[in-house]
C-alpha cells in the first residue's frame, strides 16, 4: 500500500483509540467529536522511524543514553539542513533540549531581564506568550495586519513599538498560525531593526520542512554575519515527522557569546532527550525524507481542497493563502457568531478546533476569539466530514 493510500485509509476507530490528547481529550464515551486542533498529524509515521522504535522496545533498550552532542546526531542534522535548506550548521553550535517549549522559555529568560521587553507578532503560537508572561518579561505586541491577500508584518508599527528596554524579538517562521513563509525582504526588515536596537532574535523555525510548492523558507541567521551573531534558532524533527511524543529539540547559536550564556546554566536544569527521541530523530533526518515528501504532497492537496471548500461553503470566513504548515487560521468575525468561534463549532458541529483567543494576550481587543485554528493533517475523508459539519452549523445558525 502506498503512503497516499495509507493516509487515505485512516479509520476513525483507530484514531479514537489513540492515547495522545489530540484524540483522547474529545472522543471519550462516544462523543462523536472530530478533533482538528493541536499540531499532531493523524498519519502513520515513517517506516524507518517505526523500525528503530520497535527495535529498541523489542531489545528492552530503553536505558540512559549519552547526551546527543557526543554522538553523530549533530552531523546528521547538519547534513539534512544543508541538503534541504542550504543552511550550514557546525556541530559545535548545537545544543539539544527535551522539547521546543524548553527552548522558548530559556531563550526569553537568558535574553531579557525582569520587566524588559520581548517582541511578539500576534496572532501567535500560544507558548510564545506564555514564555514571556511566565518569566516576568514585558510583552511588546506587534499584531500582524491582514493585507489584500495575506497576513503581513506592520513594519511601521513594529518600529514604533520597540523601545530602549526591548531585548528580544521572537520570530516564528514559517508562521503559526497564519501559515506565512516570510519573504526574504520581510526578514531583512526584521534584521535591520534587530541590529539597530541590538536585539537578540529567537527564530522558531520548527515548521521549516513543511513548506508548500511555490514558497521557499529562508533561515533567518543566513541573512548576514551581523544577523547570525544575534540569532538563536530553535527547531526539531518532531513537527515535520510527526513525533511530538518522542521529544527532542535543539538550539543553534549564532555566536559564542549567546552559547556561553546557555552553557553557564546548571547541567540538570537543561536535561537531555531520552533514547527514543534521539534515535527517532536520527532515523528521521537520515531516512525519513521520502516519507516527508509524500506527506507534504498530501498536505498540499488537502490545503487546496480546504481553500476551495471555504471559498464555496464558508464565504464569510477570511483565510489563507496557506504557504506552509498544516495549521489553518480561520477568521470568522464576519459570520457574526453568537459565541467564540471554537466554542460554536464544538457545540454546533462537534468539531474541536483551537480557540483563537489563546493566540493573543489575555483581554486582547483584537477579536481573536472570533477566529480559530484548524489542523488539516488527516485523511481527505475525515477533513471533508469536518468541513461539512462546520458549513452545516453556519448555514443553520
């Protein structure tokens, strides 16, 4: 059976039996709810990764492992990035973490002091906001604006909001939840501001291999030596290869100065990824390429289907165009729903989506609660059922 056929043949009963919380949170007791929220794909993982994990379990080989910096994982990651993105990553610049959220928190804590400013472009992946508030840093919010065709950076507003106590710029590229792949010129404008205001840039590029045809990911630190020396890049195999439960992420430091701050932290504050995460990442970066190509092609077809469906059946929803990722932002403000969008679709359509309010700070006046985020990384049949339910709920409201 081809990978496309495997993706097409996903069965609801099998998905509802999963213990991961994308499904388990909503499908208990025969609720009939279809989850399309958190960033897990429903697809079976790549066979090389399955084989490695199966082999470890069969051999009871689940003990402590060496820190991944000691083995060849940095070189394997570097080869993958060079081949896919033209990005040269020397092994000594890499530090491994348990997960990407750990990297967000640490970068904010090390880059800015208490009360100092951290720039975030909303709507944004909620842990960005939590990293700032949890560390007692000050949010410098720069909302994206909806242009004639897509989300855009409001560079004049951004320039006006950065003040003398701003220390860090948190960049999400590709952007979650808008699906934008920032152009080189947009990134160069951010780089210019970062240099002018002496900002550290935390570049979350975890979706960098989930870019659709016609678009190209630019690694932020490659924009020039002055940019590189102030950039910390965070990425992982977990998003592209559907491995969120096998945790491993990494930071790539653009300068020795930035890496030194990290290396001065107490050893066990950082922790190491476990053996399953290490070996799964090794298999993904070494042998997972063909699976990922098929997965991106399938997602691209789902993207086209979703875009066409929303245009036809949900014409009041502002959306797209989707340039990367399988997470689709739906602006439902013009539907005049009587409740927040995610609550409406959960109650009226039995579809679980992400609450748009979580993608902005508490009490935001920007109306994100009237928006929602949909995960389309599932079979075409399940996606079609999700969308039919949503359209029927709106038509009957």
